[in-house]
C-alpha cells in the first residue's frame, strides 16, 4: 500500500512544482511560497472536517512549530531554485535529500536501511555527480564546485537539506496524531510564519494573486494530495524508502521539462546522471 501512496505523492508533487515554476516567473519566490502554503489549507481543512480531529499526543505541537520553520526555509530555497534553473535539473538534484534522509532518519527515528539500500545511496551520490559531468571538461572537481557556484544548484541543495529534516518532523507529527491532521496543522504554522515576511517583502504582489488564482488553487490542491499520500506512506515504512519510490518524479519532470518548458538541450546533458540516480533509488527500494 505504501508503494502506491508514494507513487501518487510523486505525481502530484511534480504537478505542484510545475505550478511553482510558472508562478515564480510571474511573481517573486516569496509570495509563491506563501501561495503554496495558504492555498493548501482549505483542502487540508476539508480533510480534517471529513475525518475528524484525532487524539493528539505530547510532543506534537513542538514538532509542528519546528516543521513550520524548516519547511519555510526549504520551500523558499526550492522556489528560488525553480526560478533560476531548469525544472528537470532541480527535480533530479533535489533528490540529494534522500541521501540525507537515510542519515537523519537513522539518528532521529532509528530507521536502518539494509545493505542493499545503502548501496543504492552510494549509487545515487554518483548520479548527483553525473548531473554535472559536462563540466568535467574543465576539471574533475568542476561538477562538485558547481554545486556551490551555480545559484540554481546551490538553492536546490539547501532545499534538499531542509526537506530531509521536514520529512522526519511531519512523520513524527503523523505518528503523534494522524497524517491528515498533521498536514493541516503543519501548514497552518507554515502559513503563520511566512505571512509576516511576505507582507514585508512582497506586499505589492498581493494585487496579482487574483490574476493567477487558478494556478494558486491548482498548486494548493496538488500540494495537499502529494503531502497526504506521502505522509501516510511515511507512517507505513521507512521514510527513506518512500522517498526512494518517489524518484519516479524525476522521469515525470524530464517529460514536463521537455514538453512544456522546452528544456531539451539541458535534459540531454543531465540524462545520464538522472538514470544513475534512478538506479540507486531502485536499489534502495529493493533493500526494503
């Protein structure tokens, strides 16, 4: 069951990121993030209304506050990355968060992947390198240096770091309540933390929200479904395994990047690294 949920989460996640990329070019990245959180809330609240409020165990509210902070930082970084880099590259490189999640999950949740799963992690690290192998014509270190020097890749790595922590936090929230309630409360805090900042930095863009309301609503709906499915899957198995299955998002992003954003030349440069990352994630899944 968790495998199907992870696949559904990946599908809606790439649709949400596509909407974020389009809005990022029309508006600034701050109000883009605000819209992603705020327009998710009505759909998440509907889920709670249908299912009901569960028993909330101690520690839940602390995790919710931390999630609000970390998710804001990670999503702002992702929005900046999508604004300056191709969606195909950002989606593939963002999956470095899976590698970080293996380590973070071990120390915080006691999640221990199998030997085959760890092999998948090493293969995935190789794939991250190959994403920039075309730069190796200058130096064998160039692909690694580009992770710091290239703005899009730098923001993507920061988003991956934050996302790995956020996954652990929302999984713990779901364990202390249930997935639907965890998603709603988590994003209530996300919205509460981002709103004062966006009023300070991007107040002028609020007048344009109505113009792009369909994109914001679509982003909120896709984000809700992706987070519901993903969070439920986290409670059924290791969080790193769920993220491993969600690597199918890379293939979806490649197709969208090619068909919608005309990223054909860039895709031809990074396809080898993307394939290797996918192989690594398959090994990680087989280690379940």
